C-alpha cells in the first residue's frame, strides 16, 4: 500500500547564501513504510554531496550555494511504487 497524500509536503524555503537550509517531508503512509529521496529540478539528488544530508525525510543543506536554488520534490518509494510530492522552491539570495 502507498497512499497518495503526503503527511507533510515540503514548503518553499528562502535563505541567504552560506546559511543552512532544511526542506522537510513526511511521506504518505504505506506498507512497507516508504523510504524518502529527493529530486532537484527533476534529477534525483545523490547523497555523495557532503553538503547534503537526507535524514528521516528532511533534506539538509549545510551551507547553501547559489547553485542549490531550484525546485525540489520529495519522493516516497516502496515496493508498490513511488509518489512525488508537490514541488517546493529553494531560493538562495
């Protein structure tokens, strides 16, 4: 089972360059419990970037760069399939 509705979709975030940013996401209820990944501008984010941490649905950017700005989508995945959240925008000024 994987429901359609995200318990908490990510919201838009505005930060100054160099500041940390956190995008929060609580995935839909599912069985098995869905895992969370993120996409930026339609491309799945790799956890190889040491400035980015994905933990418990949150996407944390340690020190934002102008290049981090964009449209982020939270992706919930389990054996049934995957669901994309509504998009959220990260603005870096």
